[in-house]
């Protein structure tokens, strides 16, 4: 066997070694998160660096990082090389900021929810969950978006 064949994995091998379903591997490839090549028999072949990338995808998903954010992060990495410890430090530092803000928002929501359950009113005028600080009143009558886009 050549060194190239030994370094490459089938989609089933990637799935088995990463603990991710074959369909998820295909999905990640379709989304541009990982890449394969086709061999002479038209079968997908992945380089071993895909295993580390799939591991990063799974960690990111567990923490609520979107696949779009993962794709943006992967675009900063060299192709066909497993992300290094330094790469991971950089990626995770950027994601940490996002997670810290999400935690702050969720903590605030949790604290407001406790208050809301206590009052039970769900007032359209005063409820901190439905209409925080009555900001929607400034936009006029009618349905309004609760969270700015």
C-alpha cells in the first residue's frame, strides 16, 4: 500500500472513529466544513485531519456555536492539516467571547423568568420577557419583533 492510501479513510471509517453518523459526515462535507476526494472507484476518501475537524465541530455544536461560525473559523486554517493546539487556542478564544455573551443573556433571562413566574401576569405593557423596558411602545402599535436582528 502506498503512503497516500494508508493516510486516507473511507466515510465509514471516519464515522466509526469519530462517533458521528455517516449522514452527518456527508452533511458536514456538503456544508463545506470538511472535504474529501474521490478515488478511482468514485468512493469518498478523507485525510486523517478530518477526524480532528469533526471533533471540533462536535465540541462547537455542544457549546451552541453554529455551523456557519465553525465554517468561518475553519476558513482561517490551512487545508489538509489537523488543527494544532495553537489553532484550537485561537478558535476557542474567539468562541469564548460569544459564549460569555450568551451566558450573560441566558442568566438575565433566567432571572427575569423567575420574576415572571412569580407575578404570572405576562403583561404586554410591563413584562420584562415579552416587552423589555417597554421598548416596543416606541415603535408604535401592532406586532413588533421582540429581539432586534
